[in-house]
C-alpha cells in the first residue's frame, strides 16, 4: 500500500484504491481466506498468490453458488480477490483468476437482475419536506435528527449525488451561498468519476438549508467543532455508512420496504425517461455518470449543460409539491 516512485519498475496497485474500495477488497479477501480455512487449505506460511489455484477457485465458485449468492455478488467476490492479489503480489499476472478454465465470470454465470421497487421522485421529495416541516414544529427530542434526515432526503431527491460525495461536503469549502441559492462544488478526488462536479441546490430548499445551518446543525454538534455539513447523533460527522443506515432505517416506515441512497438515482433516471424521453442521456449526465456513458448517450451537449437542463426539469416537476410556506426562523 506504500506509494511508489514514478521511476519504479512496478507501480503499487494498492495506492490507487480509495478507502471504501479498500474496505470492500478486505471483505472479499477475508471471505476467500475463510473459505480456505473451512477446507483446511489455509497455510499461514504460504504466499498469498500461491494459495490461489484453479482447483480451489472452482471449489470457491461452487460454494458461493450453493450459498445462494447472485451472479453480481460472485463476480464481485472474484474481482475483489483479483484486486487483493494485485496488491499483495505486485507485478504478477492475476487476471486469469476471473477466467477459470478460460471462461470469464460473466460467461459462466446466468444473467440475473434483482427485482426492486423504485419510488417516484415526487413521493421522495414529499417525504423529505414532510419530515422537515413536522420536525420544525415538534418539541420532540429527536427533532434535530428528523430535520437533518428530511433535508438529506430532499437533497438526494433533487440532486442524487453518491453517498461518499455527500459525506465530504463541508460548510466552509464545498457548500456556499450565492445570492439566494446554495451551491456545492466537489473536487475530482471527492467524486467517483474523478471529475470536478458542481451543482446548485434548488432555491426551494434555501429556507430549509438556512434553518439547518443556523439552528439544527449547531444543536446536533453539542459543542463539537468540525466543518462537516452532516452531523451525527453524537455530534461527530455523519459517515458514509451513517447516511446509508438512516435511509435504510427510515424508508420502510414510509414506503413499506427498505432501500438505500442509490435508489434516489434510479428514481431520477426513471423520472427523466418519463418526462424527457427524447433526451436518453440526460439523466446520465445530470447524475455525473462515467464520461463513456455520457458520450455514448448524450453527445449533443456538455455535462454542465445537461445538468442545468435536467435540474430545470426536475425542479419544475417537484416544486409543485412545496406548497408549505418557507420556514420562519
């Protein structure tokens, strides 16, 4: 994992991994080691790559299938094992791990798709606004948390950035106010696609952000000092996992089934398909998906233009739900 010199013959794979990717690779590698241990194949004195043999990979593959893992999970386990080997055995050829007997994981596994429900964006926004409006008048001790969750839900509905990017927003750098509108600017290292990302928060959320920053956030801090926009119950910054947990815990109470932050991105894509069918790549650009996807589906305009165009669409559609007057502070 130690950074290497540009002049080294072998560049260390581990130094290019983000912290959340490292966590996933650790879990995948741990699953592999647990499998080896269950078969009495785990020799602590054996080199990591030496433990990886075709026969063991075949057995590992079959066990993952017997345990009911879906195709995507199995592919992910093998990809994690490859990444672990690239880190632990730099410079070695490890691509064959995902091609047992010459066939790729994709060819060996049946095509499976999870069936899941996608809430309407209108319902998601109503959920967030209702939580904030009710928390604003409530004297319950959980009022600050409910308000924070409502604002997070509303922002996810309107702009649907990935949870890691959201967790990195601070009140002193990434978030600032221009006139009557809040703006978020994320650097490439804060975005999965490694590109600069900037977006305006819809003006309808300005009074809610004002209240959060002036009243709710200080209450959540409980004397703690940091610049993270999202504050947890203890006063510490709300983590990536914390953001997911809140949505997963709250969603069944509202919709009857659990889902995480990524479902907001599905909702935006669905809404774009319904209300802008002639612009097939509009949601891809607005959601800041990879350049390849944007180029393939929406080569007519730049990403920023697409973002503005889609923002106008969703703002017009969803603003109809904001019937309550701006909050008074």
